[in-house]
């Protein structure tokens, strides 16, 4: 006979609805992949990448490894819910199959097992295994989850303990889903305890003892209270499942698909695609990106952070100003535990708001530069910092480098500013013009002073030559003995430019170089965690006053160990800092050049 | 008609009471920093695009104030958005957003 009671209906209907939604959306996303990505997806399913994806799902979606790295309490809280619930479902299913009296095992059966079965002594099972094994393990898992719930409640008021200063503002559906999620496990505990207590058996070390105690207090009423609680348990589960697709918890099924997409080599595109849709759904709104956003921390702009931006895209309420109000510094992307490429999502949306501007760069003259093996490209911004240009020219002269200054008479923009405004196609026009110019030199090495150009050359240009930032090139000159150096011991704080650090992963060359000419001091935010100078070309809609607040905040952190000089490797960072800094702001080239002894005199 | 080799020019008079200020009004709302422009021309002097062409970002300011949408549309197509103008501007005019916002405003006219 099938065990059934009316109260299983809310849970069952909720579950059916949730599974339908997951199947529907997964099908929609997978079938909307472009033909190439579809092939990738199909091939990926039958390759070792499938298993590496499963492994990541296990590590990230259940154990929450990245969360642990960020903060142990936060990691534990997430793990207890995800892994605890997962094991509860798996073991509950095994348990229900062992004690089941029929072969038909409906999905609700393991969930409400204790309601249906009170006597758990099955002779063969109890004899051949540890008696009470499941009763013990199920109670232990429930305690595990409840400990996470306790942490979640503490986190509401003490988010700092979890490494977060600010947390996300929730929407109504989030609040409903959250309340249900919090209720599920305490209600389960009491429903099971009352039942176990009333029937005098079937519970584990927690539920049985708590049950016995409760029955002492509530006597005969226990049976009715238990029944009521089973109804509540089913209801909160049902409501949770129904609200899940409209709340932050939608990230649970979506993130799994995202991990598979990533492992199968599917990448974001210039416009909206299945990949970006899945990323938007996979945002858990944990709010880790809120604390790292300098616009929020330093300039009190609280509506543009990745979590709110992604939510507004999902709800189709995004507007132009918010889309364009972002430094695109990549700090949120760096910190995102789900690994969402927030920058590319921002650019996709900017594309939509950039209007129908059809750039026309027909005026760019078809220049034919002379051929040279070493080509120097200053970039637009370096032309605004003559100090850097002088230093570079001086260093090249001392080292006897025979080079071609490609853009001495004016630069063709590398295309990144255009790309950051979301105009992918217009940026391609600039890139092509610049690329042809560079290719015509038949250079072996392209040196640039601007990290923005450097990143573009590496990421987008596909150049058949070595591309280096000047910090790397000068370091090479020193290592090969082309320029001698006198060491100075001024205290210097190094600022990692976004596009050189997070953007291109060049962290060590500038530091190695600076260590040769100065005394590097520690900065709180460095390497991947470096701050943006505030001058970012990614930011379009913010008044200069607030922009300065970002710069000032970054400066304060750089100045914490009282350096005598702030060094950077980007003309835009230099220019941005220089206007607000109390100490001298120098580019790396400007640090190295004065340290060269016995310079050959330059004739003007 | 007899071709005398000269013709009458199209009227270039701009009536500030009647000209099309819709782009200007959009900008006033979405990029108010344009109002602080003193027409010093620093932007134009440093312009990357101006290096290779007659692109004149100060002229852009003049054009939307006059409501000359057609030439404005053609002029902004030359901008590379590199942002040098913004760095040299003594008044903090947010020129990159100005260019993007002009296009948005023009799109809205249709």
C-alpha cells in the first residue's frame, strides 16, 4: 500500500513546479546556444571535462571552497546548508528504501518518512549493520544544518564576523524564500521530535530525547501538534520551491549549468547569449561584490554594484546611467565566489545603451611607418605625461636601443575606451586601423607605456610579435646589463594599475624594477586586490567630485605606510593621482631614469 | 536659368528662440557638467582624433547649443572616446559621456 496523507501535497506540487522550471530553463538556455557552442556542449558531455565539471560542482556548489577561502564562518554556513541538505536527501532516500514496506517510493516518502514509519526495526538490517545508524546520521545532519542556520541568523546583525561590511538589500521574493528556508529545518526538527516522542521510538539522539521531553509537557496533544507541524513542514518546503525561481536561490540550479558551460569552453559574447543569461541567473546575490566596490565604499554610490546591476538586468529594470556608472576595474569579478564575469556583463548592457553611433574613422591617414625590430607605442595617455616620455626616451638612449617611436605624431586610440563604452563594432574599426599600422613595421617587439593599450594588444590584437609593457622591457634591459643603476633608498608605495594587474596579470616586473631603485613599502590593497585610481575610462556617468572621492580613498590607502613617492606604471593613474596627492607621483620609467649614473648627454 | 557662376547661399541665421533645443535639454538633464564649459578649447587642442582630422570637440558644444542636429550627428562620429579631453578640461566637463549622451538624445528624436 502506498503511504499517503493530504499534507504531502504542497511539497509535492512545489517540487513538481520547481523541477519543471529547472528543466524548462535549462532546455531553453542549452537550445539557445549558437551552433559552435552547441557542439562544444555536446563534445564536453563525453569528455574528461565532464568529470572536472562535476568535481567543481561538488567543490563549489556543495562545499563552497571559494567561500571558505574568503571567510571560514561564511564557508561553513554555506556548506552546512548545501552539503548538509544534499546528504540529508541522499541518505534519507537510502533510509526510506530500507525501511519501505512497498516498492513504490514517491519523492515525498523519504522527506516525511518519520510520519509514515515509527517502528524502524527491520530485523535483517539491524542485525547486519550498526543498530540505529540512520537515526543517528540523520539527526547529525539535521544538527549540522541547524548550526548553519544559527550562523545565518547571527550574520543578519553581525555580518562583520563573516568578513562583510554590507549585505544585499532583498526583494520581496527573496524575503519570502529566505523565511521559508529558515523555517524548513527547525520545523522538521520539531515535527520529527513530536512524532518520535509520541510513538516512543524511531528517533535519533536529538529527536528522540527532545520528543520525549515534549511529550512530557504536551501529553496527548503531541499527536495533533505533530500533524500540524508536518503540514507546516510541507507548506514551507512547497512555498520555498515555488518562490525559488524568482528569488536569489535560483542561483542553485543555474550555477551548476554555468560550471558545465565554463568547463566545456563556452565563453561570453559581445551581446546577450545563453552564457550571459546563465551568468545572470547564477548570481547568488551574496553581496561580496558590495564591499569591494570603491564607488560604494568611497563615493557613496550604492545602486550600481554588480549584485544590483545583475538583478536589474534580470528584472529588466536597468537604465542607462546605472549601466555607465562603473569603473570596470574588475574588483567585483575578482571577488565573485561564483566566478561571474561582471565586466563583460556590464559591457553587453552598455552596448544596448550606446545608441546608434556609427563611428567614422575614415580620416585616419594610411601611414606607412618605416620598418624596425623594436617599436615603441606611447598611447594617448602617455602623450599627456611628457615626464614619462622623456624618461623612456632617455632610458632607450642610454641602453642604446634602436627603436621606432610609432605614434610620436599622435596616437590612434587602441580601442579600449570605445570597447568600454560597449561599442564593440566601432572599437573593432579602431583596432584594425592600429593593427595594420603596427603590422606594417614588421616589429619583433612592441613596447608600450600604457597598460590600457597593453591589455588591448594582448587580448584583442593577435599580433605576431612580443608585446611588453615598458616595466617589463626596462627590467629586461637592466638584467641584460644594458643600463647600470644606482640604488636610491626612498620609500615607495607601488600602485597596481587595473589593466596591468587584474587585467593582464603583470604584478612582478614593476615590483622587481622598483626594488632595484627604491625601498618598496607594503600597501594594504595590492596585487589582485589593488584599488582603482578613480580615473578609469570605464566610468562615464559620475560627477568629478565623486570621482575625486574614489581617488582620495585610494591615495589614503597607498599613503598608510608614509611613502615618499607613489609609483605606478600607468600614465592615467599617474595623472589621476598627481592632482590630489601630497607626495610625488611617478611612473616606473621616471623612477629608473634618474637612477642611471653617468648619463650620456643628450643634445636636444 | 542663366548660370552666372554664383548663387544665393542657404540662410545660415540661427534663431535662438526657435531652434531645436531637445538635445541640449537632454544633456542638461543627463550630463549637466556641459554647462560649466568656458569654451577654452583645451579639449580640442589635445584631441587624439583632432590630430588626424578637423574634429573639434568645442565645436560639438557649439552645435548642440545651436540645435544643429545634422552636423552634430556627423561630427561626433569622429570621436575615439579616448578621454584625453576630459583629463585636460579645467572645468571637469564629462566629455566622453557627453558624446554618448548626444547620440542617445539624437536617437530619441526619431
